C-alpha cells in the first residue's frame, strides 16, 4: 500500500513537471512571437512614413508644376487673344478692300455693258440692212435664173443652161453643175489657150452680129463659121470624147467675149 502511494505521488510529480515545462515553452514562444510581431509592425510603420513623405514630396512637386503650367498657359492664352484680335482686324480690313474692289468692278462692267449694248444695237441695224441686201440679191438671182435658157447646140445636142451676160455666167458658176472658163479673143494668127483647148478668132462683125473662129482640140482644128451671139457651139474632145460647149455673148469689131462650159469630170486645164 505504501509503495502504491509513493508510485502515485511520483507520477503526479512527473506530470506537473511536464505541464510546467510545456507552459514555459508556450510562454517563451508567445514572447518571441510578440517580439517578432512588434518588429514587423515597427518596420511597416517606418515604410509607411517613408512612403507618405515621398508621396508628399511628389504631390508638392506636381502642384508646383501645375502652377507653372497654369501660369504659362495663361500667358499663351493672353498672347492668343491678342493674335486673334489682330487677325480679326486684318480680315475686316481685307473684307472692306474686297467689297470696294467688287463695287468698282461692277461699275466697270455696267459701263462696259452699256457700251456693248450700243454696239449690239448698231450690229442689229447692220444685220437688218444686210438681210435686206441678201433678200434683194436673192430676188435678182431668181430673176436672172428665169432668163437662163436651154437650147439645142450646133451639133444638135441638148445644151445646158446658156448665159447671155457675165452676170448670168456668175449664176451658172455658183450652181456648180459644170466647169466654166471665160475668154476674150481678138483676131489673131495665134490661138489662145482656154481650158484644155485653144481658140483662134478669124473674124468678128459687130454690125451683122456674126463671128468665125477655130477650135483646136486633140491636134485637130474644128471650124465654127458665121456663128451668132448666144449660140451654143458644141464639140467633142478628150479620150472619153466629152461634150464641150462654147458661147459668145459679146461681139465687137475683131473681138469677142464668152465662155467654154465643160463637164465636172473633165480634165484640168493645162498651162501653155
């Protein structure tokens, strides 16, 4: 019994020592953790203070820069206002100058239009007179055409329109149906080239109104004897034997005037 009591007391003593050791370790660990936590908090506070100082310096520098920029901007705005005012004044001056030039140009144009109107009125008057002249000329041409006649030539062929005056001949030329070559012949031993042939006047009697001439064509002589004024004289010439017509509409002493009429496709005249 005594041994059991001693054994129980020994176990209680061991348990208490273990408990006290455990408590001691807990207290020591708690103290160490508290120390470490305190050190970390101090470090964080120091870093925060440093950050706040650094941020404060940045804010102060930024504020200084903002103030400087604001002052510079104010100066630039003031300068811009002056430039705008100067530019506005210049534009106003230019606008007034443009309006003045425009007014001057309008006055010049009105004066020019007045002069042109006067010229146009004069031109209208001239045109009216020209139209009258044209109408009169047309009337004369129509009257002349009515005098042109067709007849039978000395070879028995139907002739074209016959011109009995130089005015009639001009009408025929403008019609363009045939080629017309005027001539004036005097009595001579030498023939005169006309178109692609030659003509030689042998005699001309103004009183009787007759004449005689020779037509030299294709190396042949074709006599036209005792012919009268405005009588179409016909002859064939050329490789294709084209029909030419000769008309004398004026007879003087040893002198005649008239024309030769050839087809449009007749050969061109050759200078001799």
